């Protein structure tokens, strides 16, 4: 089955700096890669996703890149703000409607 | 957008009690729902896939007789933790899909004393 590795497990940045979180996956059949943000005790919220037919997707301060050959994808957050502090999870799936395999999570702390 | 409601949000009960958790898709019909468990400071681990009108598919290591899943309608799936013990204490989250990305419920924090 699919295995998703996520790094780093914790990330501390200064407000205004950029943050990058990286994930690798093992199953070449995976073609849907969402990113979720989870605040303490709350539901994971989809922040951005990418499908394998594109290499990059942007939404304001958030971007995701995908390298299918190397089987890795990354989340980039620019101009970080304290409210970006949360745990971020990457995930992989054969397609958008199928089960997700999650990475281990990254605790992002943005210092004001 | 798609809304998934999960109830209850918090349960505290004695060891040996059975607990039922409901997951509802409020504004769409979900042919498939997923149940996850999340221990503190850990990732979401898929427990089972719930399909409307058929038996759930359980992940390896998840006891189907302990975690009973029923998906009787296109908008409701239930997870019953039978004879719960302290080691079952966790955050249980459901998600629902219908040809779109997964949308999660608010989760249920289960504490077994």
C-alpha cells in the first residue's frame, strides 16, 4: 500500500518568512495530493490540493509543487502569519474520491 | 460547500461502555465515508471505509467486531465502539465524499475512564 513520509515534524519560522514542508510517497498510482491544516482539537481543513497532471498550483500565499518522477510534493507558505500556526498534513490518494494516506504531520509555529 | 456533521463532539464514559458516533453529510449524498482515529500529536490513521448499503472495509489491525460501522443511508454512517477500554481513548474523525475531495467532520473526543 501507499506510504507517505513528511518532513520536518516541527518547523518554527519568524512572521513574514516562508515555510516549506515536504512529502514523499511510494505508490506510483497515486495521483491526487491534498494538504490539510488542523488546529488543536479541530477538524482537518483542506487548504490546497494538486493532481498529477499539473506540476504547481498557487492560491494566494500558498503553493504546492509536485514532482511525479521523484514522487515528492511540497507545500510552500509565503509571508507567514501567526494564524498560520497549526499542524499541516499532506496526503496521497489514487484519485480524489478514494481513501487518503496521510503523512505524519508538521507542527508549524510562526513567531510574531 | 460540503458540510459534514459529527456527533457527539465529546464523550466521557466508564470502561466497558459502548459508544455510538454519528457522521452525517448535511448538503450532499455520500456514497462513501471514512473513519479515522487520531492519537495525541499523531497523524490520522484510517480505520475503515464505509459504503452505503454494504459492509465496511476495515484496515489491517482494526477489529471489526469492536468497531462496528453502519452506513444505512446516503447521509449517515455510524461508528460504535463496543465495550470501550482506556486504550480506545482517542479522537475519532469521519469524512465523506461524493466525487469530490474529502470533507471532515469536527471529530469526537472519546475518553474512557
